C-alpha cells in the first residue's frame, strides 16, 4: 500500500525532499538568542536517487502569519554549492570589514 503513495509523492521534488530520509545532520548552532538555531542536513528524496542539502532554522526573531518560526529549506547539490560560495564571500567581506575597523 505504501509503495504507490511513496511513488506518487516522489514525482514532486518539493514533497519528495520534505518527506525524504535524513542521512546526515550537523550539530545545531545557536544564534544570537538562546532559543534560535541553525543546522545543515542531508536528505535522500523519496525516489531514492535524489539527495538534498537542507538547512533547519529557528530565527532570533520572526514575524508573520506563518505561525511556526521553525523553517526548512532544501537545495539540490548545485544550488547548495552556490550557497556555499555566497556564504564564503560574505565571510570574506566580514573579515575585510573587521580588519578595516580594527586598524
């Protein structure tokens, strides 16, 4: 019974990534507020052939009609690599600005 349902949901990349199995998680990191967190994880899609890099976030503060402040975003490998490049660029810029400030 579950196989047809699983195959149906696997056809949707978004649902397949949301319902897939978590294969690896980093240690959660605390943000500026003690209740906030940030955590990377790797998931396998329901089709057993797709893998996703996801981030779990509980922000320092939030507003909106969404209700829960706990958010999940899953990325394919190519997008995760672009995100990493963006993060590395931001870290380099922060280091550059700190160096200018601490002169």
